[in-house]
C-alpha cells in the first residue's frame, strides 16, 4: 500500500475523530517502520490536521508519569512516542 495509502487511511480516521456523529470513544492510528521512511512527517501531518480542526494534541512518552496519566484521561488526541523502546527487554537493547 505504501506511505501514501497509509496516510490516506489515517486522514480518513481523522474525519471520524472530528465528526460529531461518531460514537466510538477512541480511534487508534499506529505508525511503525524503519528509520528515515517518513514516520515523523506523517505524524506531523496528522497532528497539524487535528490542530487545524481545533483538536488539542498532547504528546507523552512511556513510562507514563501520574501527570501523563491525567493528560491521557482528558485528552482528545494523544501521540505516544517511542512506545517500542518501552517494551524492549534488556536483551533487545
């Protein structure tokens, strides 16, 4: 499908997030891939479109602090960074 198809899918999900008629409480967009393939650019595009729609976007990095947990409970949109590093074991590092 490639990056363009994945970004189109993510932007379609954003339409649902911004809709007043959608009843699902959460939408999840997962971005994973090799280094230097445009993940950061895709995240920036998504974040920008959300902010242009007046949706606040918060960025948190695991492990979550108590303050991060409070932000996660009330935020409309979250960007979780470096999640894979949180789940690595000592032998993976």
